[in-house]
């Protein structure tokens, strides 16, 4: 079975923190470009944080720069998104994605709900 399993979402107060995990099952992340997306109610899915398969540089979206940190643990075949100073506008379903170009292929996680509210 090939899938990305996300966890760590939930309800948090404004200013709080969460760490999302995305564990690969049935395949290895080596050779894939990893990224995080989110989709808020009534909005289209947006790219939050792209990262190379080697855990190189990350070009964060302007809305999350300085607050979110993307990392990868190759030994655990897992990527993470550390989210600090959360705001109500961060409320969304967060998805991780694995993509490769040769041969082309994309694997999406099922999504995990993050709700920031008092």
C-alpha cells in the first residue's frame, strides 16, 4: 500500500503551536520532492512550504515565513511541519505531497485538520 499518513492536527488557541507529521508507507521519500499545502474553507489549495527530497532550502509562503518550519527525517521516512504563533487564518486542512519528475508521479496525503480558535 502506497500512502502518506499525516498526524498532529487538532484544535489550538491563537499563539499556540502544533507539529504536523507525514509518514511515508509503501515507498521511500528518496528521489521525491516534498511539500506542504493547505486548504481553508471556501478557498483553493495553496502551497505553504516546498522542500527538496534531500531536505534542502525551503521557499515558504509569505503568510507563514518566520512561523513555520519544514524538516525531513530520512531515517524515519517522515517529514514535519512545525507551526508556531498560530493565527485563526491558519485554520485549514493541511496536506503533504510527494512528487517526482522521472518517472512522473504524485502522492498526496489524506489531510489533517488544523483549527486555530479561542
